[in-house]
C-alpha cells in the first residue's frame, strides 16, 4: 500500500514535468510537521529518504517505459474506434514492465477509455495458477497428494530432531515412480514416510537432512528431506540394500557431521545479523537466507554496497562473539510474549500463536535489550547449544541481489578453515613467485601493475610512430585511386591493431578534407580487422 501511495504521488509529479525524484526531499518536512504525533518517523529520516529516493528512481524508469507502450495501445484503440483495453494487455504491462494496473486505469479514464477489469482478473488468475503449479512441482507436490491419507489417518509427522538425531520409526507409506507401493527393492529410488522422524525437512532457508534408514537386512540412504503443507515429512532417497516395506520399523539416523555443519552455519547467520546491525545500522532486516553444510548466505535490506572496511569489521565482531562461547537457548512461547521480550521475526514468514525463539547470550528468559544478549529471533531451525562450536567465520562475498537488498555469503567451521587455507596457499605461492614477504605483496603487485601500464603506453606510442616502410597518411593518399570522381584508398596495414587503424583513418580524412573513402585492414592474432572512413561531404551519399 505504501508503494502504491508513493507511486501515485510520483506519477502526478511526472505529469507535472518532474522527471527526477523529488518526494524524498520532503522527508525532513514531514518529520518536522508530524514527528510529534508519530515519533517513530524521527528515528532514521536519512534512511527513509534514501529508500524513497530509490523507489522513485525505479518507478520513474517504469513509468517512462510503460507509458510509451500504453500510449501506443491508446492510439490503436482510438484509431480502431474501440473504447476498452483488453485485460490481457493491461496484465502484460503489469507483469512484464511493472506498470501498475490502477495507473493504467487512470490513464485510460483520462483518455475517455475503459479497462476490461474482468479480463485482467482472469489473466492474473491464470498467472497465479501457473505459478502455484510450478511451485508445487518443484517441492514434490505429486508425492504430497499421494500421502494425503497418512495425514487423515494419523496427523502430521512427529518431528523429534530437536532432541535427538536418531530414533526407531514405523514406515507408514512409500512412493515409487509417482505411485504408492507396499515396498522398495534393492536399487529402487523412492520417498518414505515415517510415523516420527529425526530428519529436519527443508524450510526457513535451512536445507533438509540426509542420513540412513536401517533395519534387518536393508539400508535406505536419505538424500533429502522435505515436508508437505500439512506436515508430512518426505524422506527422498535410494534403497541400496535389501527390501523396505510399509510397517517396517527402521532406525532413522541423521548424518550427524552434516547436521553439525548446518547448525554452525545457521547459528552464525544469527550472529551475522547482530553484527550487521552494529556496523551498518539498526535498519538491517533479514530478507532471505540459505543455510547448508558448505556455507550460508544472508540477504538483508540495505541500499548501498558494504565497504571492505565494514565487512572486515562485521567479520571480526562475529569471530569475537564466537570466542565468547555464549550459550544458545531455545524456547517455545506465545507470540505475544516473544514480541514483548524483543525477539525479531524474519521478513515474510508466517507464525501461529506459539513460536520457537532462539536466544544467544545472556541468561535464559532475558530481554533482548539486556547487554549480554547477542541475538533473539523467531526460528524453527536447528542450532548449536553454544556458539564456540562454530569455530570461526569468514565472509567470502558481498553483492546486490535486488534493489535495496544486499547478500553476504559466508562459511563457518571446516569450510571457513578451507577458505583461510586456500587464501594462504595462493598468497604463499605469489610471494614465492615474486620473491617478496607477505607484508610486501600488495606493494609489489601494485608496482607490477604500474609497470605494465607504462609498458602498454610505450608500446602504443611505438606502434603509432612513423616507421620506415610503414603505411603513413601521405603514402596512402598518394596511392589513392579515383572511382566515379571519388578518391578511394583500400590498403592493408602491417602490424596494426584497431587503434592504429582508426588513427590512420582519422588522419586520412583530416588531410583529404573532402571527396575520400578509405578502407584499411590488418590481421591481428588470426583475426581480420577492418576500418572504413568517409569524409563528411560524402556521408549522405555513402
């Protein structure tokens, strides 16, 4: 709704000739006038102004592009004598170019035309159904349909993975090749449903667990774990030994080493957000995340690229937190109580009346404002019991993934050690090659870059200098042939690159002034280079 209000105001400014962002300049005035009634708006006026400016810039581009297309549609309607714009056309503007449908309707009304709203609604419905179908297909939707009766009979799968990483569990259903079956035989792939499970199912950005289901003479290797909308856990994998049937009771074992690596990366993600809030600002909020065994990524709201100094500071703070080895507390509580304690919720997640809260640091039950509490978030993922087990953390990348959204990628534990080790090996190799100590490496590399730049300048200068027997503007002009009253030069220039060919062409045009066409060619690294030049008086003819 706020975006619609901003865009509506921006559009009216656009119609009045305001082609550059202007609303963001009014933030200080709004704060002065309304700050007493709404004190929250006084907290970060500069950040608010920056967000509005970015939104305006994006919308101005959208309006400029969409308006041209809509203007063409309006002209076609008027020329054909029609009064209604097809809903599919309005949806095309919205889905492809981001042009708001309410703005389309307003512009049509200004031109005494109408929008086919039922047609637009139908196009939107078709798009949503297609999106749902695609989403369903990528998360094992067919398997979910096939095991619906399991939920009807006994409810959702009992997840015991917070307390234990193995348990005995009864098989309640098996799916193989899009069909329910009574058993899997050796070599077959399938999906196994258990009455209870220690396997964490992919959700909230955390990947699903892997491991094994083992029993008397059989072994099923779990390669992924997912969950249906009604809470049935789907264990994807392959039976590598024996026969596994419904009603069997295998021992379900999570890959403990992999789970530990995932927990390191999940817990360090919470520390990263806390450090970002310290260094970048309190406006930092999570906009998405991924947590796996090999690394993590964290998306957050911020309008500018983080500087290297900021990243170094964030990385150091996280590692200092790890060295403090604070305890991690996990509690389930009413959502109202969680909010009263200051727990923060990831963007876009939906919660019931009871939530799971992960607190790092301080004493159990403390408020987020307590100086010893590092982090307190709503979270359903698996975590370490103390942060010292993370080992170490390293940031490996920072980039933009969307307007106003930055992404940090990092590694913890053994992957962090591997990253440090790889960097050390590269640095050591370079030091050996350049015969310098590590603290002299940057200076030596800069000196080499300066030397290369200087040599390139000298080489370019040497190539452009007159050489004995080399092509020159005068010799080329002397050899020009006249065709239909126009001087024409066609020549191959030895040892020339594209810059030299362009330079010679410009010199020929300057010397001849009029009535000249030249085509110069060269061969460079088995590639043919051609440059054609024409004097100004012939540009309309040729």
